[in-house]
C-alpha cells in the first residue's frame, strides 16, 4: 500500500500523544526492535510503535489506517513464520508492556501482552501458582495463548487458552474492549484459538492453579541406534499417563554441539514429589540411558530447561501436523528422516496431548484439536546461512514422507510462512466457518491479516 502522507510527518504529529516510542529506520533502537526470534525473518517496518499501554495500541491502529499501511503485531516475537513484523508497514510492538498483577486469594493473574512465560511464571510462582505455558520460557504469552497454548500443565489444567478468564482487545476500529464469557462471549470464543485475527490482545486474565514450587521433571536420552525401541516405549508409555504426567519424545542432537544424534524423552509431573518419583521410575529404568536429568526441580527451571536449544537469531523453518497414531511405520520413517538431518540443531519433536486438554469439546473454544494424540513437529534450525537451502529442503522432505501418517488437523501456532491455502482451514476444522462469520463481524476489512489469516466472508 502507498502511504497517505509521509510516515515521518505523521509519526512526529502522533508522537505528541503517544506514551511509548515511535521508531523509524535510522532511529536509535530501531535495529534491535525490528528483529524477531527467527533469524530467517529479516523485515524492515516503515514504523515501529513500541506501545506502553492499551491506549497507545489503539492510537497505533488508527495511525496505521490513516497512513494506509499494513500492520503486524508483536508480542514475544517467537512466531516462526515472522508474522510479528512486516516490510514497509507498521509493527505494533507490545514488548514494553510488562505489567503483571497476581491475585493469590482469587488464584488469578492479569498480564499485559508483552509478557513472556519466564516473567509470568516468576511472579505466579512466588505464590505457588501457575498456568499452562509454553516449553520455551522466552516465548510471549500472547501469541502462544491465542493460538492454543500447549505446555507442561495441559494434562492437568488444559491449554493456556482454556484458563483464560478475560482478554482486553483493541479492535480494528481502535476500540478498547474487554471480552469474557459474559462480555462479548462470541468474541471470547473466537480469541481462544483464533490467533491475532480479531484484534490486538493487550491484556490477559488467567485462572491459576497450585503448582510447585518443586515438581519432578527432566530429560532422558538414549543412543540414536536405540531410537526405534525408545519411540515404541514412548508410545506404550503414553497410553495410560496420569493427568499430572506429561511426556514428549524427540530425535535430537547432543547439546554439546558434537552433532551426536540421540533419541530422548522429556517429561514432567506436576503432582507431589513422591507421586512424581513413582511415575518416573519406568522411564528412568528403561535403557540404560546415556543421560538422565530427571528429578526434583523448580517449575520455573522446568520452563527454562529447553531454552538453550532455541537461541534467538538462529534460522528456523518448521513443518508440523497431528498424527493419527504413532505406528511402527511412522516411527521408522521418522528415524530414517532424522538420520539425514543436515544441522546439529535440527530435531523431530512429538508432543503428546491427553487429560484435561483432550476432554474439552471440539466446539467449546475455537481451538478444535481435543482428541488424545500426538503433535509432530519437524524443527529445522541452523546458524550458518549457507545451509539454508539444505535445511529447508530436509524439513519439507521429512514432512512429505510423514504425510501418510498425518491426521487432518494442524496446530496453527506451528504453521510456517509458506503453507498451502488449506492449512488454516485445517487448523480450525469444524470451527472455521464460525470463525469466518465472527471475522466478518469484528474485522470485515481484514485489517488484522498478518497472521495465520481467517478471511472474512464475502
């Protein structure tokens, strides 16, 4: 789009009533602010509106429209597809919005849209409370929650979005509204899974649960040569897990940078330490493993346990789908594909969903994937730009070979930027048409389209 008037002049005028910062190319801080977690994404917004509060966000929405530009919304900046930034448009940046208020007596927490899971967990754990978050603590609460929110507590307490009590949104009209089960309930249904399609989420209110401060968790790794046995053991182990017990599997490289391939299980138990120790015994005794870190740890440490494997600025390209089942053929295909992984940072990840997250009805929230089963992620990651073509090709070929085992659904938070047109409908399944209707009601001009887009009707 062509700007209605020069961005610089409009920004200068707008800055008189803007509490945050308005950064143009060349401004101090612009280069850092424009970067997102995925180093493969290198975009240059015409303006970055670093917002201090919801009023700033509303003003940024109105300014973007007045300039005739497109907008991208940044919370934590972790989205692999780079939807948090935009070339030549306005990045509405919530990163400075860090207010967190815990109400321990009500077991509630209010957090602004720029908060990360590390920041939220630190405050709630002071009171022995937590809500389901991601598995990498530098991830922002906003994007993860709006698209689903799979994490270590989902077996016991559901997805992050299942624990929402209310969301404050800035609409495409620049209005600040609160949505909950009692206020704009249709919109509240839509934002619980519909991503950033319906507005800018400036604040979240979550229900909290007693967790920790000490839980049982860790990683158990085996030689890659035993991957078939490990993944079959993993499959059998997930058949009867308690709600408190989460178990993921991964084909991964050793953290020492040697490039040694491993077959590993990552696990947590949010119940008592005694129950956690009992639950972990079969996992610890299988093998023997070459690495076993499972034991008592703080809940905050659990959420940061995998951070080192996902450094900011590394190049990332992901492909993801749900699996019908973890069959022997699927396991053998994974192993053969991972054997060809070109980067020592690449991995294949299997996330098991069960318990509370799987007991919700398909249409209770916009997030429809409520059957017990597995989310499969091809996580191609590398540091050397010369490897980009090879690493992307490996991810695509691995995904292609796993397609015969795929279920119909997709996890919207894991979709990369080159998905086919049917990917978003597949992510929402039977809820897609209702989401389109609500998109037409709340954002008929599709102002919020730098996302995994739900197109309005007509």
